[in-house]
DNA sequence: TGCACGATGAAC
DNA sequence: TTCATCGTGCAC
């Protein structure tokens, strides 16, 4: 049983939405082919006062979608090579979003998904998906039952050292039991072998 | 019009 | 640890 998340699910602060996205499934369907993964790592970008957020510089052509209604995709190009996927949340006029940083492969996944740029490549998410409505369209987030328990852990966000005091805020949320995180947790034991199982063939 | 700089990933 | 690579925002 799967239920696409409704608009009201996204209509709340990023710090509230972020941990609730863990365990949900990000799904992309295009040309009849479905690719999906279970969300295991996210980061909250809480508002215009958050110096790590693109919205800290106000409304620009790029950040316009962050100022729009919740439940839409904010996709942008970083370092000239990777697309990053965010979920716009809160309310119209207040820029907030949650960055999805890692997935556990579910269906149709042919590439690794343990990083924000990797998961968009695996799901075929590009700039063409920017501003897309997640409530009604070919890209969405759904809840599946029965849902496995999520052991939520927090850490500072990745690669936001430029953000002053905001860099240390515990706004990265992960499923501590997942082998598909973009980085190991600080106190995770060192293990031999691959961090995650190989992708299934197909 | 020019330029510094990334919410990264892969190689070394 | 280094670096490819290019859109964005801002300085000039």
C-alpha cells in the first residue's frame, strides 16, 4: 500500500518536515519507467535567516521557487556537474526547503544513490524538474505501509562551512541504521568491505 | 561584462 | 587532498 503525500504534509517548517521524510519513498516515473528509493538522509534549510540557505540572499531568479507554495521541487546545478533535489516547504512567501541527500535503492535503480548528486542521476532528476509539483505529477514522495522503524540521528549539515554559526546547527537528519548515507556518522564503527550492498542487477 | 564561488563526486 | 566545470549573484 502506498499513499502519495498531500500538500498539507509539506506545509510546515523544514526542521519539522525533514525527520518525517526519512523512511518515505522518492519516486520518479517517466516514459513508463519507474525508479524509486527510500529516503535515509536529508538536510533542513530553515529560512531567510539561515546563512547556509540560498534564500539568505533573498528572492532571485534561482530561489524563486523556494518562495512559492509548499510541495514543489527545487532543483539546481552545483559545481557545474551535479543536480541537487530539494522539497519546498513551510508557506508561500517564506523560503524553506529540505535537501534530499541519500536514498536506499527500492525499484528500478541502476546507479548508486548515496549522495545528493548521485540520487538525482539515478532517478533522472534534472533542471527540467525544477518547480515541479510533487502533489500532482511524475515526480513525488509517498508513504508505504508497513513502514520500517527509523532511528533518527542528527549532525551538522555537509559542506556549509561558509555559513558562520549556522554551519554547526544539527540540521542534517539521517536514518542511523542505513548503509546508504553519503557519509558515515561521526561515531560509527569502522567496518571492512563495502559500506552498502551492491545494486541488484537490472 | 567579468569574476569568485559553490548544499559534489571521483580520482589520486 | 585535488580538481573538473558552469550557472548564479554581485561587483564594476
